[in-house]
DNA sequence: AAGTTATACGAACGATCGGTCAGATAGTGT
DNA sequence: ACACTATCTGACCGATCGTTCGTATAACTT
C-alpha cells in the first residue's frame, strides 16, 4: 500500500494532481472517487486502494497542495532579501499563484478554508493548523520588516496579518467570481498603501 | 404548487430557514432533500414538491437568505444618516449579523460566493448578480460619503469597495475557522483606519 | 526463470442521491 | 355538508456514493 514501486508513486501523484484541480473548483466534498476514476481512466477501486478512505484522499490532496504551494510561493519568496522585499515577494507570489490558475479553481487553501470553516473533523483540524502556520509566517515576515526598519516599531503585527490575508483571499475569490484579473491589482495596491509608500 | 393555503406557506418558510442553516455550514451542494426531510420530520417528496428540483431549492434558499439579510443588515443600516454614518452602520450591521450567527455558518453570501466561485450554472449566475449588487451598494454609500464631505474628493471608490468587502468577508471566515470573535474587531478597526480617523 | 509483492481491476455491497407517481389527508370556498 | 384543490406521504426509480473483496497483472528480487 505504501508505494514501493515506481508505477504506484506515479499513479498517486497523477491522481492527487487531478484531485487538487477538482477540489479547488467543486470542493473537497465534491471530490469523488467515481469522478476521479472516470477522468483518469482508472478503476474506482484502484484509486481507492491508494488511500484507504475518502477522508485520507482528502488529507492527501491537502498535503499535495501544500507541496505545490511551497514550491510556487514560499520557496521563491524566501530568495528575496529579509524585510519588506521578502514580505512583498510572498504576497506577490501568492497572487501570481492564484492568477496563473496553477490549480483550476485558484488558491486551494482559500477555497478549502471557506469550505470547512464551519465544520468539524480531521479535515477541519488540518485546515485550522495550516491557517495558523500561514498567519505565523506572515507575522514573522512582518516582524522582520520592523527589525529591518522597513516598518515602524509600534505596528500591530496581528492586525497587519489579518489585513494582508483578507486582501489576498478576496482578490482570489473576486477574480474567480467575476472572471477578471483586476482584483489582484486592487490587492497589491492596497498592500503597498497599507505598508507605506514606496514599492 | 404556488402556496395558496396557509399550511403550505408555513412549511415552505420552515424548510427554507432550515435550508439556509444547512447551506451556510455544509454548502448549497451539501444541502440534500433527504437530510432536510429527516431534520424537519417531513417526507422527502413532500419537500421536493415545494420546489420542483434541487436547483430551485437552492435558488429559493438564496432568495430566503436575501430577505433575512435585508431585514437584519440593509434596512437598519439605511436608518443611519447619509454619508459616513450609513456606511459604517452597514458594515457594523453586517459584522453583527455574522457574529450573531443568525445563520449557523455565519454570513450566507460569503459562504456561497466562495463555494460557487469557480463553477457555472444558474446558482453561479445568481451569486454573481448578488455580488455585483452588493458592490454597487457599497460604492453608492462611499460616493455619498464623498458628497457629504466625509471622504476626500479624489478617493478611489472601487478600490475602497474591494477593501471593505475583503475585510468583512475575512472576519466572517476567520471567526468561523478559529471559533473566536476577535477578527470582527480587526475588521472594524481596519475599516475605521482606512476611512480616516474619527469613529 | 521463478517467486514475491505491489498495483490495478471488476463485480458487488448497502446507503443515499435527485426525482416520479398514485393515493391519502387536510384546508378552503360555496 | 359537499366538492375542490392544495398539501403531504410512501413506495419506488436509476444513478452514484464510499467501501469490500477475490483475482488478474504488472514490476521488482533473487
């Protein structure tokens, strides 16, 4: 079951890649074994065997999305210099990630957060944990801005975290809903203004 | 079918009230006839007869949520004086509406917008229309702030609409996810700051 | 080449999905 | 009281859900 052969590893990756696309559009609950099997031209039971349960498939899909997000957003952002450049790089990479539709339905975590907001269970728990990690990361980068003298001493870090996250998520949702790109510019503009003048 | 008798009207209202609660937690797609019937102790076919299709049930649920939202948020907000007081009243009522959990899963429209973002069909169409109406309303109230001299002439109305909407929706989602109220204060603080000093 | 194990399949499971229909039950108008 | 119609039920439809299981096929090991 725990993929020793190359064939199994490949199938698992292909399956999860498809699962993430489905989940960002129709939700992790709209993700179904039958549909996955049909689209991948595999048998339902074959896919099922890789995960053991629907919930495990959902959790594996989240893990896969984390990897992709890390590769496309977190890693490149950390190549920018500490302080304001790194914070802005993170935000811009995040917006690029959503805008480029790396996943068919935009940012996976924004979508799944909204879907599991009000629920309970293992998926909810994972989403909460991810949300906390994300906020802590934003908070750390903001604190580094203060340390580097790119933001004033007295700034309310948690408040700023909330606002940046809000703007990014709204840009993602609004661009999906209206099928227009303009909201990303609104978000980056707002972030720049909020962090103080120069780009 | 078009409710002439008092009994039918009542059943329909009770059904939709329950439907809205279910939909804000598990989504309009997670809303099922069987569950609705079980929770209301009615027959599946009895409920079905009121709406004719699942999609019509979803659309009726949206209409019902609109009524409640209008009653709890829009109407009272318009009792505040034109300009800044009315804009702030609208935002505060919105936040109160979410915080009070008038619907079990917070703000219905924030939830459904996120759910149908990336989809297509009649429900998506209605959500897009509602989103546009909401943005136009916000835009109008902001413009009135300018006219009343409560905001400077050159303000970018659409940009402000985006930011206010973003902050409100994020407060709703974050409060649901973390089960804490503090995010509403973050949103109202941010809005006050963004609109300029005094409350 | 043979043996072993990972991988995938196909048929079937009970449960639930949205939806249909004939008939029982209730409410309204006369 | 009667007829009429709105409302609601219960049995049933085909499709799909997640899941199980026995079996075939591939891929590695030796």
